[in-house]
C-alpha cells in the first residue's frame, strides 16, 4: 500500500476516496486489525471526507472481527488445541459457512499480541468516527476530484465546462466533455 501511494505521489497524482476506500476495503478483507488501522490512518491523513462505502466497509470489519473475538473468548479450549486444519476443513475457498471458523489473522492477533491490534483499531476507529464528516447528501461532480489549480484558473476565466464541475452541476454526462468545444476557449 505504501508503495502504491508513494508511486502515485511521485507521478503527481493524489489518491481520491475511491482509491483509498478500495485500499481500506482490501485491508478489511484480510481481517488483520493492524493492517486496517494502517489503511485507516492513510485515509485519514488524506484529508478527504469518507465515503458512505468506506464507512460500511469499516463497520462490517468491526462487526465481524468483534464477533470472532467474542467467539474466541467464549471458547473453553486452550489455544494449543486449535489447529487451522480442523477449522478450515470443509471450508470453501472464498470463505466459510462454518460458524466456528475464525480467520487465521484473528487467531494470530490473539495469540501473538493478546488482541492488541484489535484494541488499537477500536481506539483509532472511535476517534476517527467522531471527527469524520460524511456528506450523504448531494455528491460532488464525479470529475471534480481530477481538477487541479490550472483548471480552477480556467474556470475563473470563463471555461463553463470546468465551472459546471466546480459547482457540481450535472452528473458527468452531456456538455462540457471532450469534443464539445468547452475546453477550447
């Protein structure tokens, strides 16, 4: 993840919420709370408002990881008696319908760190949720994220296509696109 973000910055690109949300979603699917906390930190550092999808992914991770933690805490078997072979046997490759299946990353966080990664995630996530501002209402024009200072300057000098994007007019279809003449002024 660090490599991708640094390569983007080196090429002059700034990650948008779609890219950051995808990275967070990928981290959530690993069920590794340390990785999710790292990805959340990158999204938070970007200064972008979180998307509703990002919030859903993080909530789903929180819910699922918590469910696994509670299951492991209720288990009476000592950790040595657990083997991933028994847990995974019969599981589908893409996941498991077995209610007793606990992903290896959850067991690793418990065994190696005493759920320290989970506690760090919960603290960071709670603080982030308190600070995060999600605009579930009118979304900005989908092309707005690609504008730079030069585009904003063009809008000030009369480029109506760029001005429409800045003002959030329209959903990306219709006038102002390539070949419409709006970018030739």
